């Protein structure tokens, strides 16, 4: 008897007795017939049993057992794989079903579930259809269960069982896998920088403070200092995937108080555009990897949250900040020369770039020095601008990055210009006294990349267990 | 003119003009001759220039420039690759040297360095030799510089530049790479669990507390709760590499207040020994990967910190706790039946196992229930013991792991036996009300694995920037 892991391949086992572990997604007993819809990962399968005559004691026993099964109970089902006479419309596996021989309960679920996976799996369109149906039947539309975001997040362990969520977190895992795969191939070394640090990593506000054996410490808002320390320590090319903490009172769709940072930092040989070239190829590797390896998962997300496939070009689309400003103005948007883009302008520029270049992925280069931190390398040809960039997916920023100043004297000058004293910088400043090669990098929010690739409305959907100003549990 | 990245391959470029970026490791000008030892990663290379006649103005200018070079300055050196008449004993590259044409300073270092990479790179044996030499010459042995641990850690950005440290962190990166590579191949999904949590993850003590927008929160002491939540959420097999926080007042060689956890958790199909089999194969993949891909790095560590190669067997060596107790007693050690092993017993058992089985890597299975947490699955055949294990490298524990209880009723009983009320467990307990497949896993300390593979004396050496009760910086 073989154990089946992949329900979608079950047609290969027709006629065989198999063992399948899964959850009770639906269950129904009607007279002498019993039906279970078994759910496993993103798939569902029908299983049934019929008591044919009064002596059929085993089947009767199983039917009795089915009556006691609660939804979401983990069971092991033993039975024979049969072709179905008609496609099973209500299951993802349509061509075969199981004739149940035996059911074993591994872990029972309470009958009082806070939400049903079936309800949580519906698309907006399906919900509308059900509401229409209810209205036609003269029922109140409130009879159609709509699972709210708080219910989902409060009971995340059930919410995560929907096919779309199963898919989202496999895709998230894929992004990390392709990110590292590419960088390791390019000679990068992975680092693990400390998250508890002595001072605030970027300015003093928006940090979580904690007591460290009687000293004040805080949680790192970015691995910036340590990525640069790695370069200063001759590690040449480094990356880190790790948590990033921001005590921001932001309640937007794209802010989290704890998110996963995909960070890299690299030596520059001749020109900081080497970083942008690497960045582009890195993301091409990620996008192509997702489209190839996770096609089934993309489809599962699309079924509940329909989205336009993410488009990108083989060659990088790099637009200078002044060009971007010009494009916005020509399209009727207001944008100052040396101000950062507001959310509206960001989205508008994304649309304009997509129209002109046919890509959801582009780079805005040469940001005004006025809107970048002091450690950003000024553009040697025009110090009003800088060797820095933001990178966008579907018109929303996923990265700020830059060439950093690697010469201590210049760093002191640039800090003072922004009103920062070198003394206040501590180790960050001191490191540059020991020599440091030219370098730059970027930090990318994993949850944003997944959200924007899938065109989902909120980062909380792509965070495993999200943290917001009002959510610390579960 | 080609840019050279790998100094050990420079012999291929004899006769060519090349550009090499690196650091001034040593520099000397004597009359009309100038010498630089250039350091790049783990390698050093000699470069020289001679002013041959009074008109040789370019060479003179370079000689003048060499006089002003400080150690650790980042330079780019342009010159011709020549074979050396005799091997250069003081450099790692012995067969070729560079005839300098041009030197460009990219980032100057201060002349007041807190330590020299050359001093920090010596093995104990070399230091002894130098002390002997000093004594013979009638000098004070204090003229031989010995770089202390605090000096190293205070100036980690320089300390990390030694060949051994360059190697250690490439090896650390390799451990993570092989860990993930193997698990992804086995169908695992990577997760990123929150590090800021509402309650203490394991008991109430030894946690770092912080203020979370007015609520009390703490830093996760392990991703345990969330790994299990992932299994409960049907993710089947998951892993995480991330920071783990322990506010322990431990000042031992193997404790850190922040370390990198290599965690995995998986569904069990029939028996929890599936976890041990996977674990063994996973670590075989890591050990073999290190020995193959990082041979050069292992040699570099061995040069400064000589070690016996790590030995392991193709088949897992699994010893039950009672067997281990018996082995210890037979060898004259005291060990109670239901008490955990003390450090001395751990090391002794490691020696005994190595003698008997010829491995530095083994598993101690079936720990007494008395010394394991309440959520550990009791051994169904003998409830005095449990389905849990520790795993050792060179006689030191790198992992505690177990099958976890997946049925809420049993969990409540076992918690109460240990004086823990189910109510106090919050979400951890509630999750099991929604059904959960049988599962187990392990959490491994990355810094310990690297320390023990290389037989280094302290975890602080394998932590990028370590955190101990007395160290929060840099």
C-alpha cells in the first residue's frame, strides 16, 4: 500500500489501495452513503463509502465514524483509487476518487472552528455570486460568510491552510531561494549580523528599545552598518536575509513593524552601475524562477486573488531622477526637482514607465542628494544628485540603495553638511579609518516583493505572522 | 589590462600587465627599492619597484608614494606579473610577484591602527617561536605582539581580515548554503517567523523584554511555536535560519546572547526516527560540502588554529539514553538514569563513542521525560522516556530535538504533569484544537556547528559580531 503525497498525480494509481493523510474539508453521511472531501495542501479530493447490504458491518462502522468527524480533523484514509464517472466539480482532483476502506483519526479538531477554510478560500467574485444566489432565493445576504481580515489574522494557523495562502508562502520561500542561489553563484558570502545593537542604526526615532543586562539597546532597523562592516572587513560581496524592525506608527498596506530584509552589499570595481546590473539580473532570476518552478502556486493565488502577470524586460530599464521628473510633468503631475516622490507620483511614474517600456520592474537612478542620507555617495559630476537609486515593482518602491561613501574624510564632510557630527556615528564612522573599498548595495523587503509580484493589496497577506502597531499576536 | 581577483591563479598571467585591488599588508622603501606586500582576502603577494637611474622619474615618484602608504590602506596596483627567482617565503603567492607601474590609493587607513592583521594572524606555535627568538636575542618577550580577544572583538572589522577569519565566515556561509540546499531538495519550505512576540516562547526567564507600542513584548528564544504553527497550517516541512535571543547570564565558550538558529520541523509519517535519518543525511551533506567546496578555507583555518579533521560515518550512529548511561558507568563516570548529562559526561560520552564507532557526530536518543519540556512526546512503550534526542559534534551538544505532542488532550495532560496549565500556553495550546499532524524537528546553533567542525575554542570566534552579557558593541 503506497502513501500518496501529491493528490494531483493520483490518476497514476487507479485500481490501487493507497493511504492518504489529509484534513476533513467537508463530510456528509446520508443514509447508507458517506462522503468526505479530503484536503491536502492546495488540493482537494473526494472519498466515499456505501453500505450495500445489512451485513456490511465494516462499511457501517466507517459510516458511523464519519458522522463523528469534525472539519479540519487530521485523518489517514485508506482506500482504492477509482476513476470517476463524471468530473468531481467541487474538488481540485476531478478525475479520480477514493473508495474508503478505513479512516484513522490522527488529531481531532474542535467543532467550534473560528473560520472555515472553505469560506476563507473564496474569491470576491465567488462571494458575489453566492450573494446573488442568496438574494434570488430570498435569503439575507449575511448568510454568505465573508471572513474578515482580523478573523483571518487572529486565527492565522487556519487561514494559512487556504490554497492561496499555501501558495503564497511557497512563493515567498522561492523568492529567498532564487535570491540566494543567484548571489552565491556570483561569489557572495552570507552573513548574520546582530539584531540587538547599542545605538539606533538609522537616526534615533522609530526604533524598538530594550534593556540589555542593564544597558539600553535597540533592535536593528537595517543591517546597513554590518553589511558595510563586512565590506570593510574584505568580505567583498555579502548578503543577508533576516528580520528588520521598525517601530513606525504606519498603518498603510505596505508597512510592517517587523519584516524580512533581503540585503546585499558589494565592492564596486569601476562604477556603481555594476550594482544595478547585478540587481537586474538577480531579479530576472527570481521572476523567471517563480514563473517556472511555482507555476502551480501562481495559479492557486490567481484563483482567489486574480492578478495580471508581472511583466519585465530582459534588459534593465534605468531612468534618471531628472528624466522621471520630466515624464511626470509632461503627464501633468507636479514634481519638484529635489523632492522625493510621493506615493501618487510613484504610482503614476510606474504607469508611465509601463506604457513606454512595457515593464513592471524598473530602476530610478540618481536621486537628489537632498533626499538621501549623508553616507550616500554624491554624483561626482553633479553633487546636487547622488549615486543612488530606488527600484520599483508595479509602481511601488521595493528598494532604496546607493553607493556609500568609503573615504572617511568625505564621509565627515557630507555628514556635517547634513548636521550630523562624525562623533555621533560611533563605529560606523570609525570603520572607515581602517580603509574601505568602494561599495554599495540595497535592502529589499521580502513581503513587498511577494505582494507586488502577485499584485496583492496588503503586506500583511505576505507576512507569515504579521506585526503591526496594533498586532503582536499570534 | 585585466583585473585580477584570485591571486593564487596569478601564475597564469606571467608577462601581462594587471590591475589588482588589495590592502597594504606591509610596505618598505630602502634607497632605490620599494616593496609592498599586498593582501587580498586570504592571499598575500609581493610587489616591488626599483629606480634604476637618476632619470627614472616615474619610479621615483612611486617610491615617494610608497613612503607615505599606511598599512591597511586600500590600493589599486598596476604592474607586470613576473616569475620570482626564488619562492617568496613571506607571502602566500610564492611563484610570482608584481613589478609595480602605478599605485592608486582608494581609501587611506589611519597610521594608528588598533591591531595589525599580521599580528592577529599568527598561530600559537608561531608566537612561541617568535618569543623564543626574542629571548635568544636578549629581548623582552613582550616585544612579541599577542593580540588579545578583547582587542580583536573591539576592532572586529580589522580582526575579520585575517586569513583564518576570512575562511571561518565563508565556511559559516557554506553551512547555511548546504543546510538549505539539502532541505529544499527534500521538499521543505522556508519560513520567517516573528522575532517580537507577545509572551515568552519557552518559560518566562532569560528573555529580552521590550516595549511594543505600550505593550510588553519579548524577543523570541526560539522559533519553536511558529515552526509548529507552520506544521499545523499544513506546510508539511519547514525550515528557518534566523536570529535567536537568550538573555542568559552565561559566560561559557558555547553561549551567546544572540545566535543564528538553523531550525527545521517536519511531519512524521510513521515514526519519529524519520527525523533522525533526515538529520543525519542533512549533516552528511553539510560535512561533505564543506570538505569539498571549502578545502582552501579549512586549510587557512588549520594554519592558524590547527585541528583534527572532523570524522563521521556514512550510517547514523544512534545511541539510546540508557545505553549512553551504561557506557558512561562502565567507563567509571557517575550518571543517574533520569538526569541530563553534565558537560563533563557529555564530553566523556563523546570520547567513548568516538573510540567505539569512529565518529565525531552521533545522536543520543530517548531522553528521560523528566529532563524534557512538557510538549515532548512520551515514548509510547515506556513513558519514563521520550521520543527526543540530542545531537553531538566532538562530544558537545549542537541540537535538542523531539517529536512534539500533536493531540490537544494529551498535551493538556502532559503540561499539567509538569505543573503547566494549558491556559498559560495561549496560542501554542489553542493551535492544537484545530487538528495537527504528527511532527517533530530540531534547532541547531550555527555558531556551535562551525566552532565544533573546526574545533575552535569559543563561539565568539564563529559569530560575526558577537553578543554576550558584557558585549553589545560593535
